[in-house]
């Protein structure tokens, strides 16, 4: 089962390595990771998505995250009311004949063209991950040349 | 003041009086500051000796042990000792020099990413990038190392930082907002535990190193006597409870006493205090204490429910919680039938060995125990020597048994003995060693002789890497693969270092040799030529239930 875990940490060098080390030491792959400053510049939020092969091991990882000196709080959003989103930037082929079809599609998903250069357009989209997946499938026929995504970020209600 | 002087002043303010280490290119400013420092510096012959000595010092005294090494190879030579301290929750501060801060990452001479290497084996580590941070870093390092569940902390200091000038500002207090160890147990949980204890019929106290680091031995004894419960301990818990006490069950687990393992298996309540249900203790976890409810008291929440189910977890300091429990337990459980049953187990499955004309290693340990009245500080190496020391030396006080528990580091015992003797100069300190392990840090003989650190080394010399040989005998059809080990002439070796060597080949010479060893004011090696293929029993095969022991002689 996929878990979304949010970790509030001290914003200083080495902290990411300490957090990531708890996962890598057990052979756990981090599916996505988003790190950024909070309102207070001396703390950062890390949102980590990880596939738990064994819930007991994940429980242990969470306890050990809490034990790290630089970790302030740990929240597992599984079974917790929350909002989560992901931002993507995608470079797609753009031509005059596809313009209308593309715009209709983007409208449907609340996505925008943020930049256009020659025959490519850069699209931004924000949404829940299953919505993003749908959009990417639909964009496929226009030809997605490159894609970057932030990974999931989440906030408890 | 320059960084190096600030470091020295900070160490003095932290109460450091002795430290162990080795110089090198990137710690020259620190060694220059040491030249004027009142801190007693012990120059070891290898950095590994320094870190184990700091560890032994910490275990014997309860203070933070300190070691110092240069960058690169100096620092990497500390790694085993840091991992060792981490596994056994021992407070040490390891200071390493680092290449100049603007060269970090350039593959500079003697550079290694020390904070990266030590990250998973330290409680915390620091890379000092600004000389103005140095006093705060030292304060935090000692605070983190010695509070909560103790552990090693590394301070990595680039040599240019050691030379920079700034004002010495000592922080009034330590404030780390994300680090607040829990010291007092949850009152509701303590009440629950008290109730369980009152209604139990067959309680067993299972205690570990947490009793010793929290100085909870007195409270433990009071609790055991109040609730009339037998007490078993882990390797790390040796000394937490007097061996001679009628409620003492000795050590449990793989090489524990048979009666301790049977008692745990028959118990209806396990009160675990400062112990972590290690695989060497539990054997097969689904058969560990199968009929018992489990109360687990530990300062580290990540130790709870890690390996076994727990019915009543209590996070906090052992001493505080045992004190609370003593007050909360209104009705004492009636354990008279249980104590009788446990006494029956003790009579039915005594700890024993088959004595004979040859020198048995167990006999040597027993004689050392008798000759020292059980009052010496015993350190051990790792393997058979360690288990025989744990089984046959009868300890009565905390901090008198010093052994590498979690990591199982061969070569630990001798430098640890050295550290213990520096911390407790009035005590007799004896390393019970094997002929394999002692050769791993034998160079420290020079340190001992040079500094008049008079430790005693009793080698149980069987010509084998005995514990591995035992496993090969029992589980690999006696195919002895690379376990037969040669040794130098330990008497001549000792003499060449300026120490004293005694060789013992006859049983009747064992006791006189021990008496002689104790009477000589020097470092002494006694080479006991023991029965080569003696095994450690009882033994629970790895992954088996702890009541399924191989008895050897039973």
C-alpha cells in the first residue's frame, strides 16, 4: 500500500540524507519526494510517498523518523483526512490544426499552456494523481516530448 | 581564541578530564591546543584503540567518553568503535579533523566524508562550518550523547575552522526544539502495568542495559523484592541485579541459563525494562514467552513492538518508571508457588560444565571471580570467551561488566579495559580474552605500559576462533574452515612491550597465576592453555525457541 508521509524538519544540510537513509537502508524505494521551506524559513516540509511492502517495517521507519534529532513532526496521511496534489510540466507538440482539440482537453483538466516556442508548448497541470494520470494518457496522442512532476504534496485537514 | 582553543575550553566545561586519540595532519591545531590543556590525553597505538577506550571509559564511569582522530584514515579507523557504541547505546563524543572547508569534496589528501560515513551509526553528527558554532556544537554533542537513549556523536572540524579566531561564548543552555526525550512514563500506562503485576502469578523481570544507563539498579532490586519476582538479564544487563540474589536467574537467550529460558517460557507476565528483545535473547519470536503478557519499559519508542508484541508499552526513563511502579503497586502478587517452581528449574537445569584434569575455560573464569571476590571490572572480547565470562563471573554491581553486545566487535575488550582503568584507576580491570580477539588490538599493550595503565589480560587460549569452530562443529559437520589460529608466544610478546607474561598449562597453576597477575603492578598477560574444543552450553540454535536448548552435558 502506498503511504504519503509528511515530515517537518529543520531546514539545514544533511537532514534530507538522514531521512532518505532510513528508507534506503531497508531497501525501500521512495516513489516521490517533495521538499521545501515552510512559512518559517528555518523549517522544511518533506512529503514522501513510499510503497510499504510490510506495514510493520513502515511503522518502524516512522518511529525512527521521529527519533531523528532534526525531525520535528511526522504525519502519515493514510486514514487521515487530507488534500493532496501534484504539479506537472509537460512539453507537447503544438500545431495549428491540433490547437482547438488541445485547448478543449486542457480546459477539461484545468490545465494551461504556460509557454509556447515554435512547434512545442509547455503545459502545466495541478491535480490529484489519478486525474494527472488521465490527463497524461489523453495528452499522449499529441505527443509528450518531456515530462517533469513534483511528486505528491499533501496537507491534513 | 582560535577554534582549537575553543574546543579545548568547551571540553573542559563539559567536564572532560581524559581523552584518547591519535594525531595527524588535520588536527595539528587541536594537538597544539592540547599541549597547554589540563586534559589527560592518552596516545593510543591505533585509532580503533582510542574509540574503544573512550567507550570502555564511558561504560565504567557513566560519563561521556571522548576520542580524537585526524581526517580520512584516522576517522575511518574510528568507524567500528562508533558503530559499537551506537549498538550498545554508549555515550561517546568522537572528534575528527577534516580537510580545510574549501577543499571538502575535492578528494583532498586524507579526505573522507566522515559525516556521511557515520550518519547511520551515530545518534547525531556535526560538520562545523563556522567557528562561531563550535561552542554550541560541543554543548549539543555532549547533551545528545548523554540524554535519552545515549549514543555516539561525531564532531567533524575542518582544520581551517580550528585556526580561525573568534570570541569564546559559552551557551547558557541547550535548546534543541526537535529533541525532547521522554523521561516520565504515562500515568495511565503505569497504572495498567501495576494492575497486571498485581494479578500475575508467574512474573519475570527481563532487564537490559537500560537499567545501567539509567542507574535504576536499586529501584529494580526493590521492585523484584516487593513483587517477589525472579530477574533475568541480557548480556548488556549484567550487573544490573546481584548474581547472588535468590531471585537471580542469570542471563537468558542463546547462551543464557536453561532455567532462565524455561522460566521465561513458563511465565504469565514479562516485565521488560531497558531491553530490546534482541534476536539473541528471544530466539524464535513467536515462541518467546508464549503464555505471558508483556510490559515493555524503554526510553526509546522505536524499541517498543519492534520484534515482539507488547501489551503495555511505557516510554520513559527506567529509574523514574520503576519508582512510579513501586508506588502504584498496592497489592503484591502471590508468587510463592512460582518461586518454588523456578527453584525447581534451577535445581533441574543448573549451569554447569564437566571439569577434569585439563584446564577448562569456565574453571579459569570461576577462579578469576573467586580471586577478585567478584569485585573486578571485567571486559571481554567476543565469542566463547565473552559467553564464559558472562556465565561464570558473578557480578554484583552495575558498570562492572563491559562487553560488545550488539555489534559483537572482536578486539573491543582490551582497549575497553584500558579506558575503564583510566576512568576507575582504583579498580582491578581484567580483559577476559580469546587468542583470536586479543590479536586484533594487541598494539595497545604499548599504550598501557607507556601510561602505566595496569590492566590484566586473561587469554583463554584454545588455538581456535572458538565460537565459529563451535558452530562449524555443530552445524557444518565439523568441517573446520579457517578457524584454527596460531598466536605468537604471548609471554615473549608481553615482555617485548615491557609488560609481564605468564603461561599456564597445568590446572594446579591456574589460581597461583591469577594471584600473581593481580599482585603485579604492571600490565599482565596470562596465557591460559585451555581445552581446545570446549563448547559454550547451553546453546539455543539460531532461530529456535529459547527453551529448545542444546545442553551438551545434560
